[in-house]
């Protein structure tokens, strides 16, 4: 065994973030809602025990929520994102190489830690994150990322494991594989699980013992990697630098339906700024943009409308003023008066690295001036917050904003929301 990975997964992450700053929530059922307070996207264990399901609209379970005094929260991505960054910063003290897999999961490279007491080290990771941040996590350790995922899953579900499981001995790996359904293996999923069941492969242990030819035929090359990982062969490396996105999209449903072009334009301008910020963070520029606007899909006949327009740029850009100009022009072309719009957004396409941009001979934009402006705006937003500098086209009232009737404070990122000790 030459490789070793740990997967650290925050338990019920969104709900746990709410609990960190409100201890009175401990032991109470919690649900977190999607954009516009629509559906349940996160639940505490207590809420799961009540039978509340992921994706259920709040209005369908309102009676159950009120009966059991379930605490309801609007999704607070500013808080969750900052807490996620703090978890990663804490984990970096335990390994020089950390891959942020998702907002609530990270892989650690423990390849140089064979000589330490691994169960004790994994427990130290868990206890440190809990003590420093108030965040409950589970830790799974194994020779491959797929086995570490499996170890983490058992660590979360098994009372005996108590949040930590190390799978380095063959007998322990065998026991874990035999108690895990093939469909619960990382990368398999429901469709492949049904196919495998029809072929007599029911458990992860069964999957480990299929031939390479079988895996490649029925699960593709990616499935073959999974099978080899179950055998203890590390085929999936840590991704320390996230791959650059091939396109960037931002869209939101409005809190209320809106009829006026100016209000739709305010929302679209705000989304352009968000997309452009993401674009610059990955040091890319966009060669094209698709803008869309739509009503609710469930309106009566004659009351629904959706349209889009794609614009290609002469020179790829990351400039907000330039992107806003093109976006608003496209919106004016597709906007039809008299409809009650519920959503708008944009998709940045044909992304290229900054180093690969080729200037057009017909380009009339002062690229250097725009680059300096973007650098100044990014600096101000980094220092004073994303809303510190706004464009007039973004408006001031923003009555179209998302419905967030149960939003908690941004305890860690806004001075006015800091907890006060009395």
C-alpha cells in the first residue's frame, strides 16, 4: 500500500451551519429551503426522522412542520461558503494536500502518514473541526478515494464507528464491501446498480471481483477505474487545482413575477456581474454569451413565453461594462411586453484562458483600461464586500429579489451580523 486518503464530510452541512451560531437549535429538527423558499434541500437528522424528504415543497409539508416545530431557514450561501472555507483551512493543518471536492467534502492526502496511529489521527481531525468551528464531521481513511468514500459513508451511519473509520486491513475492507450495496459505491448510481443487479452483481464485494473486461463493457472506462479502486489500486488522483469551467451560468427565479423591462434588466445586470467575477477568478475570458428570459412554465395558454439570444464577441472578454452592454441589448431583442416574467439569466460560452486570447484587428475597445477597471472593482469588492460597488443598471430597490423569509444572519462575513456577547 503506497497511497492513503482521508475523506472528511460535514454532517448535514447547511443545517449544521445554522446550529453553530444558534445553540438553541441543538436537538431540534431543521430544514433549509431552496431559492425563493421553495423546496427542502437540507435536513437535520431530527427532520429526517419526521419523514421530511429532500425536494419536498414547503407548502406540502407545512402542517407537519408546524406540528413538530421544525425550524425553517432560507438558504444562506454566503454563510455556508465562508464556513466551508474555514473547514478547509482547518483541514490543511493535517495534510499539505487537500482537494475541495464539494462545499461539504474534502479529500486529504495522507500518503506520508503510514507511521502514525491512523484511527487516532482521524479522530483528532474530527475533534479539531468540531472544537474550532462547531462543525460535526465524519472521517473515512483508506488506500483509494473510492474506498475512503465508502469508509466515510459507514462512519456516518454506524454508531459503533462514531464518525471515524479506517480501512487499511484487508479483513476490514472485505467486511465493508460486503455490507455495501453496489449502487452505494461512489460513481455507480441507480442506473448502473439496476444493470449490475440484472447481471448478478449486488454488493461492492461482488463489484470488486468482476473482470476488467466485464467492467469496461458494462460500466465504461470510468467504471473500470472504480472497480480497480475497490481492489485497492489508486486510480483517481487528488485534484489540487480545480479544472477551469467550460461555461459559466447564473440564473435565478424572481421572488415575484415582474412585467417591466427595467426590472428584468436590473436582475440580468446583477447576474452578469456575478458571472464576470467567476470568469476572472479562473483567469478566463468569454467568446460568446446566451441571454434568456421566461415566464412560469405553468401559466395558462397564451400566458407563457420563453426566448433566448446568443451573442458572439469579436474579442473574448471578461469586462463587466462590455458584457452588460451586450446582455442588455440581447434582452431588449427578446423581451415582449405584457408577460409576467419569473426568470432571467445568462450563460458565458467559448471560454479561453487569458494567455490564449487573440485580439481582433477591428477591436475598438481599450482593453488595458477595462482591465485596470476590473482590477480596481475586484479589489474593492474583496475588501468591502461584493455589493460595495454597483452599476446603475442594477437598480437600488431590486423588488425582483428572491424570497428569503427565513434568512439567518451572515454571522462571519458582515460586521452588522456579528454575534454580540452581553
